[in-house]
C-alpha cells in the first residue's frame, strides 16, 4: 500500500486514520483493515469508498467492487498469487446488507461472511463495507473487534 492518491477530506482526517490503521494492522503484518461506511441512500458512501481506495492505492480498481455476497466472498478470499505472500487488495463491498444484515444473523451467507473476515485476515486486505443503517448491521463483527473504523455519511458531500 503506497498511499499514492491525493487527500480528499478536511484536514486529511479520514486519510490519516486509514494510514495509521493500515500501518498498524497491515504493514506490521498483523491482519486486515475493515471500514464500515454507513449512510442513507445517495449520501456518497460509494464515492467515499472509491476516494479512499484511490488514496490508498493511487488507482480505482472496479474489479474489486463487490455487488453481492458471492462477489464479496470471491474478491475477499481469492489469492491468485503466492499463498505465502498476501495480495493486500482494497475491496469495496457495495451494500453489504446481503452478508451482514442483523435479521439474517443465522443464515449461511451471514455465517460465511463473518467466518471469512476471521479466516482470511492473513490476506491483509483493506475492506470497505457500505451499509445504509448501522442499527441493522450484524453485531458480531463489531463486538468481536473486526470493524476498525466507522465513517458516517449523513448527507451528500459530508463525512
């Protein structure tokens, strides 16, 4: 992760926190970074995630935007290169409701998603999960300290 994109938030607040989390969790080899981006429809969750991806990598990779559970699992768990050298991908899970919705807490998809966050930590991915209402988010990933950073987008252009 080279942080080759430009800063985009006021006083670099989001970027500085992302950089610190990535340095602590990934560059030191201890795991992944999971960011929950919450906000209503059309508040800019996806735009914020894309800006963050660009800041981290200097590019936007649309191949790493997951639109459903299957795409998320595939992007998050695939390691086409050397299994001893994690790929360190930056993945955006657009509307992560399909995998992390509180009401689906016991479904196969929900269990698979939560288990993947534990099992594939060594891949050292940065994951942005976009979600509309934090009160509908399954509690276990938050309670088990899998979510490192929560960003709320209350209105378009505000984070």
